[in-house]
C-alpha cells in the first residue's frame, strides 16, 4: 500500500501537465496522439502478419475482430 501514494502523485502530476499541454497546443497534441495511435496500429498489424493462420485467411481475422468487438461491447454495456 505504500507504493500507491507516489503512484497517485505521479498520475496527478502528469494528468495536470497533459491537460495543460492539450489546451495550450491542441494541434501538436492531436498530431502526437495520432502518431501514437497509428504507430500502435501498425505494430499490431505487423505482429499479426507473422501468424500464418491469420495472414493466410483474412476471414478468420475479420471474424475474430468482430467477436472481440461484440464481447467488449457487451461487457461495456453491463458495466455502464
């Protein structure tokens, strides 16, 4: 339990700085956030390309993606 206080202080510090940066530089913040999202998506795509079952059968990838979206949507509805 001792570690939760420093972690909460760090979250508070970074949260306030992030909000201040987003208000002061909205375009820069949007560009950086977009770059992070695109880089993450590209990395995930390259990792999935190394799985032969998914790479050779795009329908399997499509169905797995739909199942994940449906499952997370159902969980979200139950939580909210």
